[in-house]
C-alpha cells in the first residue's frame, strides 16, 4: 500500500516536480477525452489530480472506472496548472498532480445526496447517512473548531489551578430536575441507576473533599422535549471552586470566554460583561436571556391605561395583571395579515391577543385608539417615544404571560426587521434570580435552578414567612439571547439546606432518603463553594454560526430522541429483559 506523504490542502508551487502520495475521496470526476481530472478530497482540503495517457496509459485506462466518493491513493509529480486553469478559490489551485500510480482502495455506491459544503437535502436523510454528511467540509470545520475549543478550555483551566476529575455516569435519580434516564440493575433486581443530568452533587462533594478547583468536560443526560438547542445527551463544561463568591466565578468565566474567542475567532471581548438582575431583564426585555444586540425595549404602561375607557386593559390592571407595550419603530406599513400573523405568534406564548396602534402624523389608527383620552395618549407617547410611522403592540395579562409573549415578539421583530448584527457578540450576566417559583401542575414551590442554590443571607428568614420573595445567589451567562452557562453559590451548611428543602415542601423522610449522604457530608467541614456549567454544544454552535446544535454534534438525535443512523432506541429480546427482572407492557394508544 502506498503511504500518504501530504494532505490534500498542503501542496503549492514550492513543491513543483516533487513526487508525492495523496489519499482521499473523489469529490468530482471530469473526463475530457484524453485527460481525466479528479478533485481528491480529504479532511484538510482538495487537490486536483490528472490521469494522462502520456504519463502512464495503463493508469489512465484504470482511471475510467473512478466515480464520486471512491477512495483513492495516488502517486505522482506536482506540476503547475496550465495558464487559464488556476483556481483561486483553492489553496492548491495553482498546482495539480500528474498521476503515475493509482490504487483504488474502495469503490462507493452513488450517495443519496451530493456531498458538497452546502447541500439541499432533508435533515432526516443527513442523519440517516451521517457518516456521509460528516464528509462535508462545513461539518468537518465545525468539529475541528469544537476540538480546538475543548483544547483551549482545558488549557485555560489547567493553567488556572483546576483539576480534571471524572464523576460517575451511573448514579441515583434526583427528582428535583428534568426527567432522568433510568438504567436497571441486574445485580440488584428492581432497582435503577440514573444517568446524570449534571455532576452537581458530586462536584459539591469534591469541594468537601478538598479538591478546591474542579472541572470536567462531561456528558449529561435529560429526558426532556427537544428543540434546536437541546439534545437528550449533551456536553457541558462543568466547574466548581471553593472559598469564592459570585465575582470570583464570573471573573474566571469571563477570562475563559475571552481567551476562547480571541484564539478561535480573533475577537476581543469587552470585559467585564454587563450585569442585569432578573427583575431588570424581564422588565426591560421580557425574558431572562435577553438579546442585547438591538433595542426595542418593553415598557410597562399599566398605570397609564388603568383608568382608561378600554375595558380589557383597565380590568386586567384591576385584577393584578399588567399591560406592556413595544414600539416597532417605522413599521406603520405592516399589513393587516402581518399583524394577524404576529397575533398568532404571541398566542403560542399564551397571550390572548395583541392590541396595536399605528402612529400617523395626524391621528392614531387602531380599533382601540378611541378609548384613550388625549392625556392618556400623551402619556403613552412620552413613555413609548412614539413618532409618526411607528407601530405600537400591547399585551395585557398576568406578568409572566406578558413578559414571555412580548419578549418573544421583541426577538421575532428584531430578526424580521434585520436589527440583529450577526457578527456582534453581546454577553451579559443575569443575577438575583428568585430562589423558588410556584409550579401550577405540582401545586407546590419548586427550585428555579436547583435545590442546592444558596439564598441571599439577608433574605434567609423569609424562607418560612414568604419563600417566593427569596432571591438566590444564582447567575446565568447569556450570549446573543442564548443562555450558554449557569451556576450559583451553593449551600454549604446542613441547617440551611434543610430549610430550603422544607420551603420546597420536601418532607424530612424524603430528603433524608434522597440526599442524606449530602446532608451528612455538609456536617464534616464543607467549605463555602460555588460553580458554573456551560453548555458546550450551544457555545460551539454560536462559534460556528450554526442554527442548531445538531450541526456541532457528531451523531445527534432527532426531535423525538431517536438515532436515525443506528435505529436507537430499539426493543431488546426477552432474555435481556429477564436478566434485568423486567417485562414490558403495551400502552393503550401506543403505535407499538
């Protein structure tokens, strides 16, 4: 077998007349009668190789069977391309290889889609033949960048005193998060492991164990509904530190991201990052992950419309709800259909309607304009900074619905109106989250982040009196409207952890059973500690300027958590189930 001497993106006019051996896949083949041209592709790039009867007639005849995606190994001399044949788009575009020896390592069937940087084919087909999809240079660039990102992150953390420690993949179920993936135990029939949603408890135990600074680039698992930035198995950069406060963790994180963006993209990130409290973010942008690349801030107009003749607004405020508005500057020419489409858009986020007013030079055009007095119009104009040509949108409901609906509408308008600079990176921290929130389905308080998050010391006494008023020492890092990381200062004292469990309506028997080992560990000298976890897939997705994390994960799942390549998940035979002391049953209405 010929041994490769160079990659297909390596040779130039400096190598003229050198004998080389290249190996790779046939990107395309062109038969020009006397000459056969092949673009040979490997991970690094493309080189044109030429089969000429004048160089070797037998090899030239052999080359007639070559088709796209055949695997070749060729030996030949580097030659300058003829005048007018230079390809400036290729790094190797000035040279070609005159082939004197050919080895067809493997033939290939006709692929189900054309393997080009951009190919028009459904995602399901791409995932079914993922090994072919991975040959595309666009995806290969993503995975090389992902590799470089992981290396840079490890280097940064290693150089800052962190220790890479592996934590268990088979652990116990933690009911206070998303649904777990369960693994039955053969040795202990009737019992189950859970795949970790996060190494959260183990990294806290590592701090109690004196490791001081820990990190891990680790696989995690959550059995939840999927979307563009979620997968059932995902990778996170997991970090924990002892004897620190929020500022220490934020400074470390900003340094890591700064180094990453500078070395990967040659972009200098402005530090320190902007900080917004949860209250300020939701007040101004509706969401706790605001996209700060454009304005369009939300304005609360509840006080202005509370006494208006527009009954829907006035009644909403009287019942404790809120009315907010966003000014779509210069959008007066939106058609009625466009406005109806936006009404349907906010309905997805539980808004019951979308009121609007078009600001004309001499009038306010809207079905609701007649219900406002001149004084109320003046107040609305001042608060919303209205000018002729503007289009005002209103949502009235409880504050959570109003913020979510208008916040999502703000993002939608930002893209629709081309206000978003896709080459700009706007980071921010969101802080002072509520510790708890009320879950309507479970009819109890649940942790907004997780139950090991520390409350602010000055608000601890509210845990029993008014638990929903307690704020946490949690923080999220947001980039361009996407949460890329989140963490908190942890509870490091048993008594406080028990008080938080009680505020979550978890009784002593339950929390002792589920978390007794952690509570016991806290009694053996747990240091103050905190940490953060970054969604590595999401971060790489942004670095690669992709729309979906599936394009930065080698073998991703579909939105139904299925692997189209391998057919997982799949039924197993009865012998395996018997070994695990399990049997299946048919669920009514199931397709299987």
